[in-house]
């Protein structure tokens, strides 16, 4: 039985294709959707680290996402997703 568990664990990311769940849920990674430059949706976040009109830092499972721009503001905030408004100029992943 331990052998079967090890084989499943060893498959890691290669085994994602056969699973019926989306990879972002299985791997616990963020899903980021930017519409134009004014609407940003971040799913699977871990909270807000900084919230300023020119810079926001969003905590992720691994590191954080730094967003810089103009007139940045939180449009909506839920446990699993955050929607931002404003002009996005740059996004940087920091580990």
C-alpha cells in the first residue's frame, strides 16, 4: 500500500492532466485574469499585504504578487478571490 502512495506522489505535476480538477486548484497556484489594464481578478490568494493607490501586494501560496499602477483600489474581496480596479502598469511575482 505504501508503494501505491509513493507512486501517486511521484507523479506530481505530470499527473495533473488525468485529474478532472483544474490545475490551479490542485497545485494551489493563483489564477490571474487581467481585462484590459483596468480590471484584475486574482483567485487563490492568501490575503492583502499592502494596499496603496500606486502599489498593492497580494500574498500567494508561494511568495506574493506586486501590482503597480494608478488609482488602484479593491473592488471586491472574498476568501478565495480579490478583484482590483485602476490602471495596472506592472505585475511582478516575488518569491
